[in-house]
C-alpha cells in the first residue's frame, strides 16, 4: 500500500507527528514494534511544553482525565548532605509512560492514522522519489510499504541505526539508564508535587510520584566509574551515601530485588544527524537530551510539531526535497541546539564530584541561577 508519510515509532514524537499530519490531510502510516501499553526508560516528567502542545491539539482535558500528578517544585540533594530547593516556575505533571503513550497513540488512531502494531521496520530503501519500508508483523509476515516521506521516531537507539550507518551506532558510552516503579508505601514523607534529584559519584537519580499508588525512580549511571548491579547502586546511593535524606523506609532495602526494572544501555548524548539518507529524525532519534533537564518528552513532541509544519509547507509551496531538508535542519538547530548543549553541561556537572561541590557553592550564593538554567533548557515563551 502507498502512503504519503510513514512514521517509525509510536512514542510521543511519532504519535504526535502522525496525529498532526493526518489532520492536515496526509495519508499517514505508523509502525510500532511493541504492543501498548508498554514501559520504556523515562523519568516520566511532562513539562510546560507538553501541556502547551496537548492544549493546541485539544487533548488537554482528556489528558487530565488520566489523573496526572501536578509537579511544581524541585529539590536537589548533594552527596555531602547539602540541599537546594527551587520552584519550577511553571506547571508540570508526572504520569507513567505506558499510560501517556497509549493515550497519544489512541488519539492518533481516532484521528485516522493507519497504525501497524506490533510491526518492526527492518530496513528503509531510498528509491529517489519514494521509500520502500521492509516490515515484519507479529506473525513473521514480511511486507513492503511504499511511502513518499519517512519520519524516524524510534527513540534513543534502534535496529535502523546500523542499517542507516549512523555514526554513533554500536558506540560504547558506558552510560546506562534505569527505571523502577515503586509502591508509595515504601517511601517516607513523599511530597506529591515535587521532584527529588540525588547526585553522587557516577550517578544521579530522580524521584517523583506518578499516580496514587506508584512513584518513579529513574537514574543514569556511568559504568566506567561504578561497578555492580543497578539495584546495588540504588541501595548504596540512598542507604549509605544519602542517609540524611534517604526517602525510602528501611523495609525497602529488603524488598528492592522484587521490583521490576526497565533499562537502556550505552545511551548516546552526542551529536546525531537530523536527516539520514533523506529520512527525517525526530525525538530521541534526532538527539537524546540529558535527563536531568526533564525535557525529553517535551522536545520529542516539539520536534513532531516542527516536522509536521515543515512538511505541510513543502506541500503548499511545492518545495524540493533539498529545500525541505535544509529548512528542517535550520529550524531544528534554532529550536533545540542551545537547550541540548546546556542540558549536557548540567549532566556533566552532576556526574563529576568536584564540579558538584563548585556547583553547590555557586547556586547557594546565587539561587536565581537555578531559575535561569531551568529557563534556558525550556521553550517557555515561543509559540509551538
């Protein structure tokens, strides 16, 4: 079957792009390799940008029916027992990715998107004026799909990275992300409207409540600096290094090994090509933002808005492929490059002992700097 646009990946970036492009009159197909609901690595923080986009899509009232947890405060705990507390200066929310992603994908389906799920895109062949996608469904059936444009929204890494000979494919970064969902009764005095961030040597961890029963514990670890399992690191971090601010009840130490874990290895935070072989990259497929900034889902949905606007402009103005790619590269760079660079600097400080100490001194003396950094990693003013 022929499509105007095929999208690989059904997360926030893919579903948002599919929804917008279908509403603009394109015949859109979306290929998602897993059945929903499913969990993925994520701090599950939904920023100002997310709510703004949901409002523009007339989905915000339906989103509130999912009962997301409002978040408006951040507490940052250092390894030596010191703490910085600051308001976010905007209304954010927290919600499990399994719930949020299914909500967005269902919205795309209701809008008329042709969703193939579960369906794995094995390869994409550029035929100059169109693309051929080789896919496999859950029964092992092989299909060939023809599409004028292809948008890649498959996340931090995927099978197609190697197929497309992306420069970072297979690179060993030693940066692993880990996420747990933990029952709220394992926590001491957990504030519902707050994100707690803990930094230590080679690791930082975020904690926030996502519903009335569960809290997300998500952390990034540098495997070059620490040894052992993720669960051992969690015990070390809170029951030894952060004893003064340990958010967990003592009983949790004996229960942690029964908790399910979600993880991603070798996370690459460096530069990625925004267009590969004529394929438009959005979300984490375009660039992974440092999770300490809490803007991954926001940038994913913003990039979906951007490529949708550009492809609509291409159709209306009959732009060439080369002109369209150039516009996307320029607009993506203007929108995201500075925010990504600042977020990466913050991450490097968080994972470095000496930098942590200097950072605490600076932010303690000049607390307004925390608000400035938050502002510089977000898109609080511009229209999306």
